[in-house]
C-alpha cells in the first residue's frame, strides 16, 4: 500500500504543534512557580532522569503513574502509561510527590475520548488531579470552538471533558516557548504577582477576544487559573 505523504506530513505538523504547546506550558509554569518547590516536567523517563539525576527515582515515578490493564484473552494484567504529557511534581530536599498530571492538546479532533478515558481511569485509581490544556486551535483558523459556545451549549467533547477530567484550561496560540509574545505575557503576569487570587481578575495567558472563543465556566477556565490550582494542589498534598 503506498504511503500517504499528505497524511504523514499532517501528522508531523501536529506533533510539532503539540511539542510547542508542551514547551510553552513548561516555560510558563516553571518560570512563575520557581521557588515554590514545584517543577513541571515532560512525562518521560528521560526527562525525569535528567532532572533528578537518578534512574531509580525516575523509574519510581513512572511506575507509580502506570495503571493496571487486564487482558481477557490471556488472563494477564499489564501496566499501561496514561495519556500524560506533563508531570507536576513537588520536590523537597528529602522527598518528591506527584501533584498532578497535564494532558496538552492543541486541538482534539475526536481525541477527547482518549483524554477522558485516562481521566476516569486515574480518578478511579488515585486522587491525583488530571487536567487538560488546549489551544482550541480551530478558533485561530476562523472556525468554531471544539468546546462549543458554553457549558450550556456544549459540544460532546466539552461534556465529556467536564465530567471526566479535573479541569480544562484554554491558552493562547503562542509562536513558540521563547517568543516575544510569551515573554511579554510572563512579564505582565509577574507584575500582577501571585498575591490573592480573588484580587487578580486580569487574564494574561488566554485571549478571550478571539472570535468563537468558548465561554468560561467552573470546569473550562483560562490557563492563568491552572497556576493557582497547582499551588492549591501543593497545599492539599
């Protein structure tokens, strides 16, 4: 069967866009949360080993986040890795703790079912928050939001994401993790300070003015809120 070059190119472009979004999230969260003992890492063994300088710790974190999968054909139980792009970790001098898991999606295109499956599986097996960050990229191409108009006029994707994850956070479509627009937004956010969340109403890392942007609700919120939620996860850990 001949290789579909167009499809292969599209897949590679999606992979690049997804990698960019992960790097943007890592840059923002680590830059703002520095000094809090919280670090956000790509959810791979290599990234964990590079950070902790320890294969046993990296392996322990990977093993802790694997979920049991029972196969009826051969009656065996395997352990599978969830759809996790980023780990949110608390690093203290004498211990570490997984605070939360982040799935990054530039857009869904029916892949929301994968996110919600793992969100439900993690909810059943642990009390670790599992959230999704998305650019909702269709609106940047002039299309409609994959999350619908609002929680009262949702798409099927939004209904499932609201039900089976601990939150969906929308973020601007930045050019890259070191682009001028992102650096400027980091500066703007820091000028406001973390302070009291109730006093901070300005949204920096999302752009609600983009046509067809979905309306926020209790479950779908701007990326800025994730920063405060991660700090709350630390307090509750």
